[in-house]
């Protein structure tokens, strides 16, 4: 898993994942925000605070003497007692007295709970300190604070044996919450948290998706050229299937795609009189057979005598495409059942076809036989180009056996279908038998892709219109 994520990690892909999934991230964030806000609204807990102010004297005789003026030293001496007094107020013995005096429910108001609800703080530079009591019940907060004020003078002095305490301000009933659960804050946290989790999920799923999406992903993995890009075709035939078979009437963008592929293959024939190109792929549904037909048609449209051979003896369907089902073909000839190969002549101008025939039980044996090698060697004398549609190498090994007759292999990759690891597998298989891999056909590229280089001709640009006059 980690290897897949690392190999698939790219800034452009991260941006693409976020861009394409942003609406879902926002929607999930809003849902989480609504849930968090609803939960906060239902379970919100207001806390009220009641406060008393106490004054500490260094000498208990000063409490009832209204005419005395305290010196700075005496105030400093009184301040030194504040910490001791605060600790006593939070002691277990004192708090038990508060619970008893205030007649609090001992099952709810335990010493630990009460201690956590009380805070004390000294007023800097004075002998004043304040006791604050926080409680969900405003009346209970006031009662506890005033009970502390009532008990503190006697209880504290009896323990410390020094100084004195006087209440400055008694606690009043709080009317507004000191602290309240913020529904808006919870909504914001829910939105951010939900959106963030959704983003992490979509990024993870996106980085675990190893289907090819852009040209650079192929170029980053292999030092093998891309012969051409075949666009998605939206035009439909009468049966509702895309009209992807190349003809003279095909859209300009389809004809131009195979012109590019053909031009590149013309330079890869190794100077042979009749180069043999094997069209293969990793898995089914990548457009391997369609590309084999169209590459053959492209050469035929150029005036080259071309032979298309369906060597997928397990799953070949070119016969079905041209309406030759049930006829003898390659398998009958290679098995010795027929002494003459059944070649369908001129299925299009300059194009002949050999179908698979019946699917044999031993396709691999037939494709490594001397009869197969002799057949291709013989037909090379009659044609300018031979195009072989092989089985998918990622599924069965038969396609690799074609290396014994192929000048070069052309590997089909289909956008959003072919996976990195499957393509790497078949390239290794071909390299293991020293096959000449001439390049990739990048099939099914979206005409909206940044990589597609004929965007201006999609709706019939000027070159598309002019191309109707060309052969």
C-alpha cells in the first residue's frame, strides 16, 4: 500500500483529487457541521459563576477596629497568608463542612467535584482574595459561595491560628451563564473536521487508484515512446455503440490520431519489406482489438497492402466485428485441420483479414509452432504490413509467444482503465523475452484533457473541414 501511494504521489494529482472531490468534501463537511451543531444544541450545558470577596488581616483585632490605618508592611504580612487560606478552603475537611452546612446532595456534590468547581485568586498588591464557585445550577453556585464565606472566618483561623478574615462582598444569584457550549463553534469544528476527514479519505482513495489518468504517468514509469493518443469518440452507431472503427468518413480527430500512430510506426519497421506489428495490452476492455483494426485500416488507407491477423485464439472477436462468425480461420490452419489458410480478401480497400476460427484448447502450442512462423514468413512476401491482434498479455501468456514473428510490439493503454501495476507486469514479460517494444498507444483520452493536442478540431476546426478532401 505504501509503495503504491509513494509511486502515485504527485502534486498535480493531489490538486486534481481535491478539485474533483471538492463538492463532496464541502457536502460532508456541512453534514458533520449540522450533526455537531445539533448534538451541541441538545447536550449544551450552561455553567454559572458566583463570587465572594474576602479581606485578610494580619491581626484578628483589626477586624472590628474601624479607625485603624494599615501600614504597607501589615498589608504585605496579610498577603502572605492568602496562599494558606486558599489551600484550606480546598481541603477535604473544609469542603465536607460546606456540603453539610449548605445541605447539598452528597451523592452529587462530592469533595472532588466541589474542589474542581472552586477557584481562588488574590488581587495583586492587596490583602483581598476572591473565591469563585462554578455550577450548572445558579442557585447552587450562590449558595456554595456564601456558605464558604460564612464558614471561612472561623474554620480558617482555627486551623492557621493567625490573622483574620472579613467578607467584603457576598455572592449574588448569577443571571447569565459564565460559560456555555457554543453551538456555532461546534458547527465550525464539525464542518472543518468533517471536511478534513473527507479530504484525507478522498486523497487516500485517489492515491490508491492506479489507473492511468494523464500522459506524464506513463512517461514517468517507462522510457518507451507514446506513438499516439486516441480520443474518446462520442458519435454513436445505430446500435448505440461508439463509432470507433476507422473509415474515410470518421471524424477528423480519429483519423488524425491514427495518422500520428502510422507515421511513427513507419519509422520503426527496421527496414523490413513487410514489418509485423503485434498489438497487445495488459487486460481486456483496453481497446486492443479496436486499435489493431484501426492501425491496419490506417496503413490500408495509405495504399499499403495490409494483412490483419486475429491471433487472440482465446477471446478474438474481429470475425464478429466484420460478420465472419462461424468460418474457418487461423486455429484450423495451425492445427492442421485445414491445409489452406482462409483469408477474407478486401474487407476494405487494400486490407485482408485472417480470423481466429474456432477457439482451440491449446492456443499457446499453436503460436509457438513452426507452422505459425512459416505462415507469417510466407505472408510477408505478399503484403507491405502485417498487423497481429494478440491476446492480453496480462491475462494469458499467448501474446508473448508472438515475439517469434513480430518486428515490434505496440502496447495499448486505456485512460482510466489500465492500471500501473498491470502495465508494469506486461512490460517486464516482454522485456524478459527480448521483445522490441516500439511504443504505447494512449487510448480513450478525454478530449477535455490537458494532454490532448487536437482540442481546436473537436467541433470541426478548419483543418478538420479541409481534411475531408484528403485520402
